């Protein structure tokens, strides 16, 4: 039910230093340095932590807000498979993750949403250049906590078809992330995956996250939501069949339960009559 695999920073850094070529059905990931790679003829540069936002995407190099282990895992999990056809991503940033999902999964439809109202020019150019207007649908200026708007977008783009994959890499705050989960998780098919990125930001050892409560000192840790999902997995394995926790990734698999969207998490798990409140 619960696969816990925490590779640790040292391991991830070591992975990052090696040059790796990983063959997939649609080509290989070719690491050209510890933070840059090529895939499907597309170049990507990774930024995270203090470097996030240091440079801008251009038409020939996308900025991607991830660490190498996250990219490797995503490519390993999805290369050569064709079961991520209906995909939703929360958090477009500079477009790198949209291009990565497209290059690896080749979905039938990929809907990406961001609070920022400004279109991402290199991503728009990528979509036009590859003739992907019918596949990739971008929604700018949308808050992930806006349940009605998110539900309306998904209904308009997918109709009654279930989702295969949702990736939440948007606010990383407890309430909006929880709100999106309650809205979108029930729309996954059985076996579909819901990925919450950077669930562990409150535990990063760097000073920017720890000293004086860190840069998000006023926000409840996203770990609180992970605890609630663990409780739900314990109470209702027919709703959450598995949770895999790795560095910066929480992957929640959908069980077979019939669910009306949205769900209300706190009504679905049992906790011996106690009410859960964020504890850190
Ligand atoms: C970490 S970045 C996403 C990185 C991107 N997925 C990647 O891998 O390159 C987070 C993005 O979420 C957006 N965001 C922040 N709060 C949000 C919210 N409440 N609703 C929707 N998007 C939000 C930000 O504008 C930003 O573009």
C-alpha cells in the first residue's frame, strides 16, 4: 500500500552528476550536464531552490523547475507507455514541464493551468511549431483553489472521459493543493495517478526553508495533506490504492471506488473520532 523510498540528497546529487542516456520508445533522455538534458530534439535546463527563475525559457531551451531525480523518475515511469492519454498539470511556470509531458507521454489531451495570466511565449511557439493546438490546452490566470473553474475546464476539455494523470506543481500550499485534490482526484480512472510535487518543502534542510520558519513560515506545511492522504489510504483502500513517496514526489494511485466529485477528504477518513487540524 505504501512504498516509502527516500533516496536522500547525496544519492540524488550523485545521480545528477552522472551522464545518463535512457532509451525510451520515443527516444532517449540525454543528460548533457548535471542540470541540462535533451529529449525528443528539445533542450531543457533544470532550476530549483535558489536558482528557480534565474533564467527564462527560450524557443530552443525550456526552463524546468525540477531536480534531476524527478525527471529521471518521470521518464522511467512514462516512456514507452501509452496510458497517460488524458493529463492535467497545475503549474505551467515557464512551460518546461508541459513540453516534457508532451515529449514523454504524447497524450491525446494535456490541459495545463496557471495562476499567472501572462502567456508563456516559448511554450506558445512550441505548440504552434509542432501543430499541437488540439492537444495542449493552456489556461492562464486560473487559481488552483477555484474548484468551480477547474471542474468546468476539465469538463469542457475531457467531457465524461476519466483522467489518467494529474500533476500538481502549482502553489505547494496546503489549502489550495487540498482543494485541487478534492476536485480532480475523483475524476481519475482506476489506476490513474495523482502526483503532488514538492510535498516536502517544509523539511528541506537549507536555511531558506528552515531559519525563522523558512520563506513560507506563515503557510501550513504540505506534509499535512500527505498525512490526510495516508489516513484516507488506511480507511478507504478502494479510494487510494497506493501512495509512493520519493524525494519531492508523492504519487497517489486511484482505487476503484465510485466517487462523486468533488470529494471532502475529512469526511472520508476515520481517525477515532478526532478532528485533524494541520499540525506543522
Ligand atoms: C514551481 S512552478 C511550476 C514549475 C513547472 N511545473 C516546471 O516543472 O517547470 C509553480 C507555478 O505555479 C503557479 N501557481 C502558484 N500558485 C498557484 C495557484 N494558486 N493556482 C495555480 N497556479 C499557481 C505559479 O504561477 C508558477 O508558475
